[in-house]
């Protein structure tokens, strides 16, 4: 009998066969009633007794190989948390003022470090790196938004169609590890849950989660409140509350929680709103640990203020500059930070790709770009891919990075800063946002302590450390 993990309409863990869903807690030879199951076809009727002949569970010592790296199945419940926009400055501030006691305790009872994120320092790129364990050169997702060179169409990434490899979550679920994914941003869901059996839903569309598509229903009832607004701190806090509820009820072996950076885009470290939010995150971590979980925490990118003293945004409209200098229609500038959450950043970050629309002098354009105030680094296609592990076939003709206090955009008309609603522009995408926290709630074993000391960490190492590296 072929069995896959799933969940029934009461959120009990179950196994799916060609005819019926049966309890995942059942032992071989036990008898259960179809009345407690979701019947998938007419082979069984409600009330029928079903003998369990096979149970799909990962056994102790199970490992999987994913993209050239080996991962052990969790020995205890494991939660990997990606706190979107969690710049190390928030962590340092929380340690200093005492608002992050749980994470601060990791310095003595776990591990606290700093890692590099993938470039560009954007959400899609880094969540994909984290769940695949490899850089964009392997997985193929090099931003939130791209230009298709064959059609000239500009496309926002909201599915897994450009993903070039499998995920850690998908492969572990295949061997019987009970998995769950909760993300604030629905745009990530199809990548995070790619070929994964288990629960997967977004707080952005919590009200529409259903058994057929998400492995769960009645999510608002589960969490105890309605689906949050897209532009709110609660979009992320809903994720954590759902994670705590799932761990206490369904008890997944492995859970991935990914948030929104609404708060970090709006509020700097030390502002009351930022303190309150991160303290709530810390409290959620404590609850997960109390339920027996190993908790690993990292971020997809950091965050910096990109405004002048008077509050106006420091923006270079690079497409306007290049077309003014080299001729109208010469280039199209693509901002990989662009996504459905435009009110966070006005599609302005600190990294862009420049695509030529007609033959031109690329070295001259690069040299000119370097003269613009606020530009930190300009690299051609081969250079940027070699330096930052990016896929060559999906890169522009050259790339430009602005400094930590400046953003770089396309045309002035492409960016609506009025949606910042009076807030200073805080954003990411560049080298100034590459550093992220890398935390584990349990101590590292000797081999991984040595690794953490001897070589640079990347946020996409977090599953490796959480599953293979803790005592």
C-alpha cells in the first residue's frame, strides 16, 4: 500500500492511501474506523473498519541528500524561523535593552552568530536559498522580479516555475518526516512547499486554506482570530501563533515559519513598535522551546534607513540617468526587490540589473554608473555571478549596487513613494543588508562549533546546523 502524510479535517496527522486517510499514530495491525477519516473514494464507507497494514514514518538515523548536502531527519521537533528583515541591529538592541531574553539565552545555552545572506538581499532569493541549502546559482531564483530576455516581459515571481532544484522540506517529507510550512507572504508558498507533503499555508490568505490545497482548514479558528491585514505586524505574528498551535496539536517533526518585514520597513531598532514586535517574536520562540522544539532563527536580509536628514528618500533613478546619457530606450533597469508588498519599499532597493535594449557600449555605461553619487559597486554579468553565486543565464548585462543609505531604481515614474505614508524609506537589496542573525536554541556539537569558527556562515546553512549540528 502506498502511503503519504496528510491531515484530516480535525487537523490530526494522517496517512493518505488510494482509498482512505488513516491515523498516522496507528500501529501496524491496529483497526480504525472510517468515520474518523477522510474517504477519498468509494472503496470505504463511513463506519467501515480498516486494518492498518503499513505506516509511513521516518526511522531513527534517516538521512536525505538534497542538492549535494546530507540532512538527518529531526531527532526532536525542529522549527526553522526566517524573520524577514531581522537586521543584526535589532538583535543587538534587544540584547542590550533586555527585550529579547529567550534569544539572549542562546549565547549561553545555544548558539548566536552572524551569517551572510544570498545576493541580492531580497525575500524570494533568500527564502529559496534557505529551503534548498544552496545559493541562487544552483536554485535559480535570483530576485522577486525579472525580465524575460526572450519575450521582453517583466515578471513577478509568485510560483516555483523558475526553481531549478528540490527542497529540504520536500525531500524530508518524502521519507516520512511530518512537515509544515507557514508563511506570511503567499508569494513564497509554492516555492517553500514545492513537492512537499504536509501542511502549508500563508497568513495572507489564511481564510482560504483548505484540505485539498493546504492540508488544513479553519486556520482562523485554529489561531483564534481573523486573517490579518497584508500591511500589519499581525501578518507575521499570526504565523508564529499558528506555529505554536500546530506544534501543540499536529506535532510536526519539522516546521518552517517565514514572516513579513512590515515592521522593519517602518521602524528602526529602538522604536517602540520595533521593540514590541521583536519581543513578541522572542516570546513565540520561548513557547516553541517549551513544547520541546529545537528552534533555529535567521533572516532573509537586513534593513537600513535610505533617507536623508529631512526624510526624503535617497534615490538614484538609474534608467533615467543612463537613457539620458546614452540615448532614449537604450536600457531597461530591473529592480529585483519589486513584489506585491509595494507599500513597504516602493519597489526601491540597493541592487538593480541593467538590460540593454539595443547595442551599446557596456563598459562606458558601467563607468558612467560608477560616477553617480551613492553607487557602491558596478559589475558586469560574469563578475557579479562569480562573486555572488548567481545564475549567468538569468543575469542582466551589468549590475549596480547602491550604498547602505541609498536606493537605486529604474525610472522615476516606476516608483510611487507616496505609499510610504510619511515614513522614512527603509529598504534592503544591497551589500549593506547582507549580514543576518544565525541563532540556535541548542548548543552545537564539536564538529559544527569548529565549522562555525573556521568558515563564514550563510543563512542557507541553517537547516544543516539545526538538523545535523546540535547536541
